[in-house]
C-alpha cells in the first residue's frame, strides 16, 4: 500500500531540524527501497516541510513511519498529513529525469476530482489521497515541474477542491 506523508515544519524549527538531520537520514535509510518520492518543501532556502511517498504494509506501518521519524519525535513539525495514496503514473521520482525541483500541489475536497493524471504537465508523481481503507477519496497530490506556482496550481481543477496548496519542492534522498 502506498502512503503520502507530509510533515509540516513548525515556525522556527530549522535549528531543531538541523540537529536531527543525521538521525532523520539514518531513519529514512531503512525505507529507501520503498520510497516513491521524497524531499523537502521550501520557502526560498528555508525548509517548510518534508514529503515522503512510501510503500508500506498498511495503515499501522504508515503511522509508525510518520510518527517515529526523529524530527517529529523532537518536535520539529507542527502537523502531519498522512493519507493512503495511489500511484496513478506507476513510477517513482527516480524515473523522472531532469531538474530535481518543482512543486508539491495538494488539493483537498469532498467530491472526487482529477482522478486521472492530466496531460500537458511535467508530472513526477500523481495520485489520489484516500482514507485508510482506500475506499474514500479525500484529495489529490502531485509533484511536478512547472515554471512558477501559478502554472503548477493548474494541474488541478481549482473549483473542485475546498483548498489547493502549492509548495516549492525539491528531490530528496542522499546525494
């Protein structure tokens, strides 16, 4: 089962994140072979969160992954968005050559929208956010390359969502 996990930084947590970085890397190394995509969201050079899309045995394993993460345990994050996810494109960020940066676009809503990956976008990964049992659509998440946030936002049908967020994002993982 695939899960989308977005740890959102709390204000002023950069020093704490830096202190927990080695533990974070060590922790993530244990999941490296199951990663579909990962990397930080940014405001300029300042981290604002950490995205991990990972294949895990089930919801309990996903909660363990999200909440045992060292920076989370140390208090670096203000919240965690954890949802079941379906890899509509069937690929990983490693299958997407090119510029290692782009945008995370999240759309949250009540009625299913944008179930199929749209044409005309440089998509890295794309898929629906689902309930733990996979039966209920809760939103859509996309990582893509675009020239600016406004262009990235157009990957989703805006009026079909209660809220759409766009965050600068870059490929993660050990270099």
